[in-house]
């Protein structure tokens, strides 16, 4: 009778409590997995942005280097021209021509 019903009810309550704990644990695990997924996505996007920025900086540095080399070449040609008009012997070049860097 009554003892069996009490024990069955207690077992039912205990099983429901275990199921509820398991569900809560699973919910927490899913939250952690979702947080890790979002973090992974953020890191991947940051790496992609950094790669683009690095590429942009390399291009800008290359363009600036070419601009400086052009200025130096123009300056050297100006030195050649002024040395040639002053009647210097030889090529008149004060510094060797700088080949463009790759």
C-alpha cells in the first residue's frame, strides 16, 4: 500500500530532479559551446582584417619607397646636369645610379 506509493512518488521526484539537473548541465554546456563558437568567429574575422591591413601597409610602403627612389633619381640627374654644365670630366655623376629595388 501506502509505503509503496510513497516510495514510488519519492523515486519519481528523484528522477525528475536528476533530469532537471541533467537538462541544466546540458544548457550550460551549450552556452559554453556557443560562446566558444562566437570567440572563434571573432578571432577568425580579426585575423582576416589584420591580413588585409598588412597587405595594405605593404603596398603603401612599396609605393612610398618607389616615390623616394624616383626623387633620389631626379636629384642625381639634376646633379649630373649641373655637373655637366660646369665642365666636369668623366660622367659627372657624384653617386652611382641606384637600381630600383624589387
